[in-house]
């Protein structure tokens, strides 16, 4: 069923299939939002290695003291 048409049973629009942010394959329920444990591990490694960074405000040397 197309995502823009409401489901005749519930009246809700069908949700578009979510894609894995690492490889683009359809996500699985067990590994949401990823498609597999491998892609989950790749994402975790990127966070732990510093590839992903959440920006923050710059610190002044005076603030560090």
C-alpha cells in the first residue's frame, strides 16, 4: 500500500519503510533503526572513535579553571 493512502481498516496512513542510517537497507524490528547487529556496531564504533560529535559551545581557558 502506498504511504500516502490511508489504510482502509484503521484510517491511518501507512508508515513509509524506515531505512538503516548506515547502509540504507530496510530496518528490522530487532535492530531498529538499523538493519542488522553489524550496522548497530558500526554506528557505536563511530560514536566511540569520535567520528560523530555533538557540537557544544566553545570553552574559554578562564572557564576551565
